[in-house]
């Protein structure tokens, strides 16, 4: 038997308890070491975060800035509408007959009195000839009745005639005069039918599509006409405004110099293409209760044919201009839990948060009634990366496609001309969101 495998004496010490003690000590030492390591790493991470925060606070943020200006700003209201022909005429036949000639081309511009359609005139010429013949016959009968009346009067004076004969002669003359009047009316009716056989344009306008062809029989009772003429110069634009804007429109009309009509501009579907400038003609005499809007009508000169009947347009009604207002681009005004504010640039190119009050927003320009002064610099783009006291790298604000200086209203009509605070904040909020997305993209690219 191997001596190493011999059983231990019963009174020998057992080593299992000692090993367990060693394991416990090693485990406690490991736990302590791990705790010290975690504590060290936590301190290192906190130190790095503080350093990063300090570095971020000192980072220069690139932004666009503009200078607060005091200037006149036109106040306007915008509504959706459509173009309507100044006059629309559906020409119909006024007599029965066959169409002999069509003397126009579809789309022609015609003048008042131009002959457009000729209906066969022969039946009406025959009627006129018959009426003239009947008048000649009845005129001869009347002349004979008058001679008979004169003879009967002489016989009565000579004592050989009777009063009855004279009375009968008077009645015959009166009857002849009435018949002659009827003949004159028949002649006039035949002449009128001859005139109706010549279908002429009652207005200046543009001819539409032809509805009948040569050879067709037409009647006054036909449901469709011969053609449609629309007057497009001048032309009308009908548009709607909220009923809340009606008092402002009435005040502007009352204060207009010399009672001149207010200007109305028409833009295309894109809201940018200017189609024409007209004058406000009338405000509808009632408000649409279903939509809470009032309808207005403006008249436009349209020699260049930019406006066409039933065309969709955006109409912009100009009210009195706001004089010497503090004006900034709408994206300057931001919204926060405490209300509207703007970032003002200090002399050392740091920014300060300034509460502001917006009086009105007109397109891409806002009128600030409180909080900003002319000459101050304000941040237009990049506010999402700023905090009070942040260092900035300012660059001049340039609006794409702007015709005037920075901060001026563009030629594009706004979505609303309301002066309420809510309406004024809508455009800046959208601009702020766009700035945030732009900042995120710059951060991902690593751009400054």
C-alpha cells in the first residue's frame, strides 16, 4: 500500500477549516480592492465631466446676428380666395332658327357689338315684308274711312244726313288708326327678330368654347347657350378673412386718405408669385356663420392676363403702415416657459437673455413693443446652442432671396396678419425648431 494513501490518525488536525479562513480573507481583500477601484474611477469620471463642462462653457458658438432697426412696416391681412370674371354672359338664341354662320374663333377677344353668330334671317325678313304690306293695306282703309267721315259731316250739315252715319264714320276711322298701330308693332317685331338673328357680343371679353355648330337648329328654350363670354379686364378677386379682422378693415377704410380704396395684392398658389395689385371694392353685407369669415371683393386691372376666372389665389389686404416700429426678423423671437425672449449680443460677444413683447408679426418680420432698443444686436439663427453668458462668433444675417436689408419683411405674404401674441409667436417657434435641427446636423458633422 502506498504510504501517501494511508489513512490519517484519528487524532490528526483537519485542514479544511484553515482553507476556508484563507478563502474568506482573500475574498474580503478582493472586495476592498474593487471598492477602492470603483471609487477611483468615479472620481476620475467626475473630474472629466467637470472639465468637459468647463470646456463647453468656454466654447465659441457660431450664430447669425442682425441689428434692431426702427422703420415703417406695412400691416396686412391675408386670405384665401379665387378669381371671378368681372362679367360673365352665356349667349342664347332669342329666336328659333338654323345657324348659318359662326363668326368667331374659340378664345378670341371680342368687343361689344361684334357679330358672333348669324341665325337664318329669311323667315324674319318675310315677316317684316308681310307686316309692311298689311300696314299699307290698312293705311288705305283708314284714308277711305276718313273721307267717308268728311262726307257724312257735310251731309249732316246740309240736313240730308244723319248723326248715326257720322258716328259710324268716326268709329271706322278710330278702328283704322288702331289697326295701323298694330301693323306698326308687327313691323317693329319683325325688325327685332331680324336683329335677334344677329347674335352680337354684349360686352368686351374673351370667348369660350363653342357650344353649337353651323347647321344646328336653336331655340330660346335650349338649356345650353351658343357660347360663353367672360370679361377678364378688369377682373374680380373674392377672398375671405376671419370675422375678428373686420373691425380693423373698417377702421382702415374709414381712415384712408380721401376715402381711397385699400390696396389688395394677389399671389399664386406658391404664395410668392405676385399676380397683380387691385383695390378693395366691397365687403359682403353678412358674415358666414358656418366658417366665421367675411367675404371681400377686390377689382384688379388685368391687361397682362395674369389672373383668370376660377383661379386659386392668396390675397393680401394692406392696412395702414405701422410708423417707426422696432422691427426684427421673426426668428429672433423665441418662446420659453416664461414667455417670449430674445438673445441680445453684448459688446464682448457674449449673449444675454432678454424678455420681449411682440405687438404684431407680418410675414418674416416682427414688431417688438418692449424689450429691445434700436441699434442693439440680436441673434437670428443658432439660438438652440446658446445659454446666457455664452461666447459667440457672430456673422451678419442674410435672408435667402431678400431684396432689402436684414430683418425686413419679404415680398411673400404671411399666413396671418393678426397682432395677437399667439400669432406672433408661431413663426419664431417654427424658426427655433429649424435652428435646432440645423445645430444638430452641424454637431454631427463636427462643424463649428
